C-alpha cells in the first residue's frame, strides 16, 4: 500500500511539474493530465509485473509511470526531445516503454482497446501466464469498437482487463448527454463479462476488486471490466481548470478535490500507523527531486535530428 | 513443370508458412467458410485447427486491432478481408494505428502483420461488393501494398510478405483465382521492391497490374500485329512503386500508358505519370491512363462492360498515342 501511495505521488508531482512547464511555454505539444485520477493506475499496476502488457490513451502519464516506465524518457518525450521514449516523434500522446511492456498509447479514443485484446490472444496461445490491461476513459465507451472488443474477449476467453476510468467527460460533454445509460457496467452486462464498478478515488476498494480480476485472468484466461468512477481536476487538455467555460461547476471540482485518492490513502495508512507526516513529507521531497531531475534531463536534451525524420516508419 | 491456379498458389503458400512457423495465426471473417475465399483456404482448418484459424464475428474494426495486438506481442497474424469493401470499417485501425503506431512510438513497435484483401469485381455485385482500394491505401504512409498478377508471384510475394517486419497489404483479385502458371514446389520469395518487365519493346511503355495484366498482354499481342511493340511492365508493388524500372523504360520508348483497376483521381496511374513528368522525361505524345471512371461500380452487366477496362479499350487508347484508330 505504501508503494501505491508513492506511485500516486509520483504521478501527481510529475503532472504538476508538467503543468507548470506548459504554463511557462516550455512544453508545447497537447498534454492531457490525469490529476485526481492517480489511484486507478497506481493500484492496478501493483498487481502487474514487467511481463504484463499495458495499453493506454492520450491521458497516459499515470499508466506509464505506474507500470514502471522510465521517468526521464517520458518527460523528454513530452518535451519532444531526441531522448524521449518515442525519440520525439510522438509527444505526450504517444509513449512507450517496452522494457516494462508498457506497449504504447493512442490519441484516437478507444484505439488501443482491441490491441490489448490481441496481446491477450498471444498470451493465451503462448500460455505465458501474463495479463493484458487496457486503460481508457468513459469517452471510449461511446465507440462501437469498445463493444466489439468486449465481445471478442469473452468469446475467445482472453486474459484482458478493461479498465474504464470514468471521469464523466468526453472532453466537455458529460455521460448523461452521451449515453442512454450512464453506467458502463450495466451497459456491458449483456456480454456476460465479469465486471464491477468501484470508487476510483478509493485505492483500497480498487485493490480488492482489481486483485481478484487479475488473478482470474492469470488463472483462467478470463476477461473482466473494471469501471472506476473518478474525476479529472483539470481541463481536458492543458493546465486550466475549465471552471469558466460552462460544462462544470466549481462545487463539483471542489467536491472531487476533497475526495483526493492520495489524501484518502495517506489518512488510511496514517491511521494504521504505516506512515507518519514526516515520512510522507520525505517521500514527497524525494519524488520532487527525481521529477525535477527529469525536467532538467528533458530541458537539456537535444531536439531530434532532422536526419531521423524518415526513421522508424 | 507443375502448374498451379492462382488460388492454389496462395493456398500452398499458406500451408508452407503455417507449417514453418507455429506463431502464424489467421484472423478474419469467413476464412473457414466455403462461401468467401474461394479455394485459397482449402485444408488449412483440418491441418491447423480453430486455434490458429479464427473465423471471427463481423467486427472488422476490432479484429484488425486484435491482429495488431497479436503482431506486436509475438504472433504472426494473417488478417483476411474477404471483400476489400469491408475494410472501410477498419479504417481507423489501419490508417490511424497500423500505419502510424511504429513511427509515433519512435520505431519501437513494428507491426509484422499481413493483411489479405480480396477484390471481387464484376458479377453484377454493385458498388459495395466490388471495390479495389489500393489507390486509397497507397496514400497512407507506413503500408506496403502488393498486388500479384499470376500464381508464381502470388506464392512468392505472399511468402515474402510474411518475412517483412512491417505491415503488408496483399491484394488479390478473385477474378485471377482460376488462372494458372508454373509454380515451383519449394519455398521461394519474390523481391518486394521490383516491378517486372514481362515483355520488352521499343514503341511504348505499358504499366499494368493484377487482373488487368492479362488484358494488357492480350492487347499487346494485337498491337504487335499492327506493328507496335509494347514494353509491358507488371507493377506488382503498389507501394513503394519501383519507379526506376518504369522510368528506364519510358526513357527508351518516350511513350507511356498506365492501366489500373482503381479510380482515376489521385490513383496509381496519376502517380506514375506525375513521376514521369517530375523526372523531366520528354514524351513524344501525351501520357494515357486507363482506369475506372470516378463512379461507384454499377450492378447491370451491360453497365459493368462499360465501367471496367478491357482489352479493346487498352488497344484503342494505345493506338491513339500513335495517332491511329482501330
């Protein structure tokens, strides 16, 4: 549990520094921050090893870092530098670290969901006891390919976990204006897939359910869907809060900021005497140092060489 | 020497490949059905079983993504579209993912995937069962597109495509399935970089491919009788086009006619003719392209006759280039 807290902090501090550097104008590519949603990836990846596959989206920093992807190379990619994990060809939305089987992300909503299903097909055929995890938002469940992918996973009994981070918004439009039934879990019940809705800001609750789902996938090659109800504190892209553009209220944002997953787990662990305030502050300081170093690494790295424009197609 | 039909050559290549490599699996709609893919899949299901031959739901989009996921994690999938028209449902996975994934990820995720796309021209099938989309895919970076015209190439190019590290779209026209030629029994590959000069001649360069190559050959025989010696090039590779072979021929003949089974605008024929212009090769007469008109395919066989290029049209158009009439 301490490790989950540490990972959440890493994601939080990383993204806060990214936000600062967008403000400064150092980061120019489109960046989708997941501040407020860290509990989901940090908790789920606790059950994954370096061989397990993770596929992600445009809002991927949390998934990448939780899976153990290289910190410096992620920051450098957001800076579009040669040392970035995608050599500056992808930017924030296209990141990969195959050394930990973080298999890549797509900027097309729902794009990697069927790809995660395909990785699970390989696992089953090679009988390697891995699992494949697809992270996506509720916007992805607006797409037909999501339902097709769920169907394939059940039909072929594949070890894939679909993790829906339901933050209520597809850019600006809430679930109630996009879906006849806002519950993803209810909508997919007809596919006979094991599924559950949890409080995505409660790492303890996620921990119990995710552990069981991943175990099922490893042992029985069975797919599951985990819907995590959560909220993003910041705007769809960039560092703003979007309080003045008409799609959400200040009270909603404040409500969810009070439901901070980091605060929740810290209080839980403190009550259990697993951590005290000094240790927590020390943890933050150490992470802040690592992330500051990553910013320096990115800032000081070279831009990609134009001679490499046509490499890697 | 043993002769094989085009469909049998593809079938033989698949048997060979699947025996050699247990990571080859097949994914696609109707691949285990007698209705869809002609004789190309005969015996595969009995030999390799449903674990390796996955006859899927109609979900073209998701099965394409599934094939990508399998390909980047160690399997060697063959993804089949029994009608090329159905690929439109997969356009996001093909054009946003297969084509960009590796590049956007810094070359860290090549996708070794073979896509079989089958064109089913004619037969009064109408607009949505007969399309040839090679010109469309040619526009998208990151895809190798091949289009064999005969059994020998079909086998050798299929096996070569399976040795590529990156995605290849193998386009076969079902009208070719019954045509046969000599095909070696052993394993061999055909170079996926080279077009092929199938007939040497000094008077005009004719570039053709796939099912239209045999129509071009028929035209060539007639033209020869009229004293015109055609240099016929089988394009074979739609992307990357082997411009070197074409340009070398045009430098010699100073005339070019391109015969293509796709639509006219922004297609294969336009691309080739534009390269001839860019390279500054002086032509003695304007270039000619023979393509489909910019229209959906009609159903009526009478209209089909006017819609699809045929031998007579190739002859007539070629003669125009010599300021002659039939």
